[in-house]
C-alpha cells in the first residue's frame, strides 16, 4: 500500500473533499433562495362565555351519568 502523502494522491483526496463541501454549500444556498416563506395568519380565538358555560354543563351531565352507573363498596379491604 502506498502512502498518499508521498505518491501525490493527497491532492485528489483534498479535491474530492472540497468538491463535496462545495456541493453541500451550493445546495444550502439553493434551498434558501428558492424556499418561499409563507406568512401564517395569527389565529384569534373567540372568548364568548356562553359557549364555555354550555361545555361546563355538558361535562356535569356526563359526570352525573357516570356517577349513577357505578356503586362504591361500603367497606374497604
């Protein structure tokens, strides 16, 4: 096996490494140039309290239905 430093092949290895780095940089530049950044509209939530009250009443009804379905034991073990 030959030593690449003595035979002059080190230039080929350095050129191959540099070409890979240049290709990576070019792809990075191309991706930043052609990538259109879309502006996202800010969402505003309605703070209407009547809908919140309806949701709370619905939760209370579910709890009442579930409470009547199960019976706890009178003694613990």
